[in-house]
C-alpha cells in the first residue's frame, strides 16, 4: 500500500483522530512558523509512544540548537526540513541527532538535480508544490505527470520519496494512479483548521478502493 503521512496536527483531538487509522504511517507536527505551528512540550503530551506510526517534526531553516531542543522535548522519529538547508547543515544535524532526516524540495525543472546534491545525506525526500513566499501546507498541487520521474529516481537511488501539495479525498485516487511511493497531506483533511473525521474517512475509503481496484 502507498505510504501515508498526515501532517499539521494542531491538537490532541487531531492526533487522536488520525491515530485511529491503521493506514497512517507517519504523523507530522509543524515546529516552523505557520498557522499550524505547535510547541514541542505540548506535542509531547499528545504523542502515544506505542503508536505504530512514526512521528515527524517539520522545520524551516532551523538552527541545530532549535532542532536538538525540540527533539529533546518531543519524541520525534524523523526530521523533515522544508527550507533552504545546505548539505553541510544536514551532515552536522545527522551527526548530532542520528535520526532519520527527510528533505522537502519544491517541484521545479531543477528538482532532480537538487535531489542529486542531497541524496547521500538524507533518508528521504518530500516533493511539494512551489508557491512563492510559502514553505508548505499550501493546499496546491503540482503537475502530477512529474510523479513517475520522482518514483523512478527514488527507486534507482533506493530512497524514500513522498508526494505532497494539494492532495485531498477528492483527488487522491487520481494522485495514486501515478503510483507515488508515499503521499503527504495537511490542508486536504482539514475543515476550519481542524482535522476532519469525514474527510479522513473519505481519504482512507478512496485509498482502499484504489488499492482493491488494482489488486
Ligand atoms: O503545513 C504547514 O503549515 C507547513 C508550514 C511550513 C512548512 C511545511 C508545511 N507543511 C507541509 O506541507 C505539505 C502538505 O501540504 P498540503 O497542505 O497538503 O498542500 C506537507 O509536506 C507538510 O509537511
């Protein structure tokens, strides 16, 4: 089954809702400046450490100290970097944390070249839509005809790659038809800034329907 990451958890209620679905592989928290920003000491109170899902912390151009302080508080399994972080920063971060690091990159004609720069340093990629002045969580999709290129690259390099940006219950089957390794959603499962049970049910139902239709 396609890997599933749900991101931008803002409350215990959001966390408990998304944790109910066995299909969820990753649960993400935004520690960067955003309407979805959460504090590590609060996140620590929400996380169930026995959860089968991995917990992902999202940062944008953080300092090493900021990441270390955050993961000291909150039991985070994966660091996702959504800014302009350099490979030397990533090396240093890896040596100081020794946990999985994913690099988020905006989809552009140059993205594969950028992945080449990072591939030996990171454990995974997230490809998101490029939106001027925003780092992520935009609810806007990119041209999904590009997905197979990212899939081929990540299979060749044996590295994880999730597709993000504007995926929602209404278009998830179309997205899955491009055969991504994993998908990452935030806005698409929200209503009035909360994760929405109906949208979650719709998402999982359609993902399961798609999987059955190809099996
Ligand atoms: O969601 C945010 O507020 C956010 C802020 C800063 C960096 C990344 C952010 N979210 C990431 O965006 C995609 C999901 O986007 P969408 O809302 O589904 O279009 C995902 O990678 C989040 O980690």
